[in-house]
C-alpha cells in the first residue's frame, strides 16, 4: 500500500502524527529514560561516571552515522523497508543492553540501539517531506513536537519510577517493548510514502552528488547548522543535568524526573504556539530568530546562576527558557531546510541528523573535559552553542547568501 498524498481526515492525520512523532522522538526517548539511572549504573557496573556518560555519547554518534546510511538508502528503496529493519535492530540492541554484564557490553548494545533508532529519526522527517509542502509542512512538524515533547516528560518519569522498585536494566526492557510496539504500528498502520517513480537510482556516485549539492546549498546549510547548534544546547542540558541537579543540588531521581518532564512540557507548549503563529502572525524565519534569541538569553542565565551560585528555582527558570524553545526551532528550521529538497528528502534529512547529533556529542564531550560535569561547564556549553546558533542567522551570512543568489 502506498500513501499518494497527505491524509485529509483528522483521524488519519492524528494517527500519522502519533506514529511519526514517536519515531522522530526515538533518540530522545532512548536517551532520556535512562538518565535518572546513570549514577546507579556507574555504581553497579563498578565503573566511573565518565564511562557511563560515554554510553550516551556512543549512542549519539551511532544515531548520527546511522542516519547518513539510512537516509540515502530510503531515497532508493523507499521508507518502509529500512524503517522495519531499523526497528528490529533497535529491539535487539535494547535487549542486549538489559543483559549487559559490564560497561563494555553496554557500549556494544548502545551502538546497535543507536543504529536502529537512526532509521526512525531520519525517516520520520523524510515521510513528512514526502507528504507535505510549505506552511502545511511546518505546521505538521510542529504537531510532531507534541510527541517529541511528551517523550522528555514521560521518559525520565518512567525511568525514575522504575528505579524505585527495579534496577536500571528494567529501563532497557521497557525500551525494547516500546520498540516492538512501534514495529507493529509501522507494519499495520504506516504505508509506503515514496512512490517508485520518485525514487533515486541505486548509484553511490549519485548519492555523493546529492550530498555535494546539499553542501553547496547555503540556504539549506544555514538552517541545518542553526538546528544542530540548538540541539547541542539542549543536549548539553540533557547529558549534564542528571549529575548537576542530583549530585550538586541534591535532587532525588524522582525529583529530577519531574524537573526534566516540566522542561519537556515546555517543548510541547511552544511547539504548538509555533503551529498557531506560523503563516498567521510571523513567518518561519522570524519565529526562528526570536526563539534562538530566547534560548541564548536562558543559557546566559544558567551560566550566571552557576557562577554566582544563585538559588535553584532561578536556575530552573533559566533552563526552562532555554530548553523549551526547541519546539519552535526544530519545527521551523527543519521545514526551511527541507523545503527545496523534496526529491532527496532522505539524504537531506540524514545530513541534518548527522550534524545535529555530531555537534551534540561534541558539546557533551567538551563539557566533560575537566573530568567531571559541573553546573558551570553545562552553562558555559549552553551559552557557546546557543550564541553560535544565533550567529549563523546574522546579517553577514544572510547578505552573503542573498548576494550569491542575486548574481
């Protein structure tokens, strides 16, 4: 069965948004659910916090590399077959992690898990580009932010509550169950979205030419880099907050999960605000500039709170401001980046994912250079990444791009 156009019925659109939103949130779900367990994992596996944090970095790198492989393949084979293969691999990797006897085995399981999750992450964006265009695409991407925001809300809460009566291994068993559920959902409810006549030939040289074209498209790169740096800002918070808030500020795993969930709620709320505003009050570019400015302001507040040792409530407010803007930034930046690449949506989506997760992993690694994660290191990393994201949208680059286009 093939989807030939965007579903018009609200029920069908809601089901499509739920499935694609869940797939696009796969990476965040797999990361966030085990964050409350990281200190306990280091203790049980008799290893350091840095090695446990390495399981996060390995997952992110695998997620990035996997997208570059799966995206172009889906332009040739269609979206459905690579997606089914990836979900199967994800379930296997999750079970491997649950049974890992050492941190080395855990790292191996996380690699498998990440390669499987990559298919869901990259192909969800590609399917949206197959079915929608223009402002309709931006609004549908904003609707996916509901699920993307719910994942950070639910995942750490589930992880924190599981730890109240089970070990961290139960977290990976639950992830295996979620992967199996999504596998069945794709089998029975997600037809192929890429018609045969729109598929690219199976030619590695053509794939390389596509990537060269994307690399030369300054409009595409500008929005992809902005999204990647925004993701790095939030990823610095994701990878460091469990240690900062639990170890430095004394929150329990359950309290941390609540804080993490509230920030996820912010992503949902502002993602829907973006859907209501785009095309009515402001265009995608203006919303992108405003949201990145708010992120930079919130990140500066986080650093100031860390340096001056200001009260925890003020720190949490600044974190909320910085993190919640992700719902606006990703929806608008992704729509602007993919708008001109309908014939190579898989490759364009994969390059976006590669940059997001590689920049995110570099941010996490830089934050740990001192040997342990601190509030100051987390805040400084967030400031650098958010300021850089805003910089790529400033006048010199914009005018340079427009000048080239005019010539």
